[in-house]
């Protein structure tokens, strides 16, 4: 047995630097039509729907009040960081959501449905929809676990 597990036919994979990985994510996002202008339209349209939704609107309006401008700016930075690795968001979403006791688990399905609807209307590609939805579903799952725990496990 040798110290090198690869053969000449199987070269070692070089690890990418953080900067190379960031550029790869940004190039991929750009190839999907994701840029700051798209993020701006997505956030504005999506949160307009949230505000108008009979179930989610009252919850969001109670939490945000008259501070929609700053909230939307934060959400644009958040989604630019998620989708394009822009590095502009440094908040803590879990504590921000934990203080809102009106949030229920079933609200996440409505949120995801409105997000998908908005993406499908704004993007020209199912690849773009899938790219965002993969991330949105992970975020929703993470928040649900933080807010409600794992079913069947007692939380201390």
C-alpha cells in the first residue's frame, strides 16, 4: 500500500480557495440571471405578496410595523449573500424569528409557496427557480428546527 491513494489515471483533486469558491458561486448565479437587479425585483415582489397574504400579512406587519424599507434592504442583502455569495448580510435570522411567537410551523408552507410563485413569474428559467428553492427550503427547515425542534424529541 502506498501513501498516495491515487493512481496516475486518478489525479488528486486540488482544494479550492475560498475566493475561488466565491467566484464559482457568483459565476453560476450570473449564468442563471441572478444579479442585484433580479434580487431587488424578487424581494420587492415577494414581500408585497407577503404583506397582502391573509395569513402571513398580519404576522409580518405586526413584526415589522412601519419599518418595511429597512427590512427590505436587509432581505436584499440576505438573498444576495445566499444566492450570489455577496457577503453583505451578517445578521442572525434565528434569534430574529424566535422573538415572534405568532409564527407557526404551517406558515412556512405558505411562505415557500409564495416564494416559488414569485420566482416562477420573475425568472426565465426553471434552473433559477430550483437554485433559489433549494436554498429557501433549507432556510425554512433550519428555522423550523430552531423554532419548533424535532418532532418527538423533548426540548430542554
